[in-house]
C-alpha cells in the first residue's frame, strides 16, 4: 500500500506543523511486547512450527504449552494444516507462539445479492478500493450468521469472519451485529462531537485487505482529494478529517495496549458501520479505525472476536 510514501508524507506534515513527528510502533511502557508473525506453514508439531515468511525466509518458532489455534474452529496447534497461511501472536522477541490463526479471512461490505437454499452465496460490494467479493455461508453456519444479520438482504451491511478454502471465502462467524439501516443511510455524528476531542472512543476492527506483515490502518474520514474516493468522509463517530500518512495513536481499552499506527488506506467502508463493540465494555457507536491484522494482533486483539474497544488520538 505504498508505505514509504506514507512515511515521507508524515515527516513532511510534522515539519510543516512545527512539531515532532511520532514514531510508528507500540508504546514501550505497555509491558512485554506482542509481535505478529505471518507465513506459510511448512511443518508443525505440538512444540514447533516452521514457516516460510512473505519475504521467502524460513522461521522456526517454539509453540508455548498453553498455545491455542483457530482454523474455522478451535483446533490444537499441531492440527494446523501444512500449506495454510498463518498469523501468529508471539512473545519473547517473536520466538514463542501463544496464538495461531490459520487461513483466516474477514468479509466486509454491502450485500449485492444472495443465492442458494442451504449453502448461501453472498456477493458484496466492499467499496471502491476493494471491489466485489463473494462469500459462501455453509448451511451449518447460516443460522448463526443470520441471527446477527436480521436485515439479510441487498443494500444492507454484512461483516463476517471465516476461512479461505480452495480459493473461496467461507463465512463462519458474524464479526459484529449488523446495523439496522441500509448502507447508504449512515446516521450523522452527534452535533456536540464536531471532531474536536483530543481522544475519541469507538470500535477498532481489522481487515485482511492489507499487504502481508503491513502495520497500518484504514481511516474513514480522509480528505477526498487525498484519496480520490467519493465515498470517504462518512462516519457516525465524530472523527476529524485526516490525510494519508497521518499517525494515529490507537489504544486497546480492553488490553491497555497502545501503538502509533500510520494511516495507509481509505476506510470508507468501515465508516458506514455505526455499531458498537462489547468486548470488555460497550463502546460508543462507530468504527474509528480498521487495522491491518498485524497491528490488530499486536494491540492484543483476537481476530475471531472481530473488534476491540478503542480510543484514538494523533500520534
């Protein structure tokens, strides 16, 4: 997503405003750091996992005795399939694995069509930057998905977590409860907000549309000339306008971890969700950032839970 260009813009913006440029990465005062490690599984045993990294290198990591894994359902780490793409949360300078997510995907967009009687095929408009995606909802998961998507029809928002299997996306878990309004009818933010707070509370989510190993965020309220996107600038969270290259300080209220995360993409689809996260308490309405999987995991987020309560400010 053009990270070097984003970093240069952040440095130039700080110079123009006469302030110190922030440094991307976790707050060193948050205790032992978490590191996200991605790759393709070459071999795995109960105690060791060997992966090929996106750069073509090989890494051997120890699996902690308490480690858990998810591959469409909870599995033991040794049952993660060879050849699957994994994202792992690690400790001790990235050498000890405590959580593995295999072939995990998230499908977020506006419903265009639904076909099928048992297994359902859903076509989604994921916004101008991400195009259309097709998801299959297996019959065994359809009840759980539709309970959290009561307006399961074209024009309404859809958000689910699942696995990539044989080139297709299977939706298995609802990521959040579906907002009750059509995608085009996002409620306006409360007038008192006006985007003037130094820190804004809301929901942080994740998306799998970032580059592998990328640390960054998609942000809903970007300047339209900056993105060339007519759908940006929509949010019910009272967010201020920012530009690509801005640095967000994101705090996970649930884990009490913070990091400076660069804005690297337009979050116009995330801005259409005026929902809440109820992970450790009930957040105010609105998605304030959509993080890359690595940034989300390093802030203590669980991919299959879909969100965490967050506060954001300028980094």
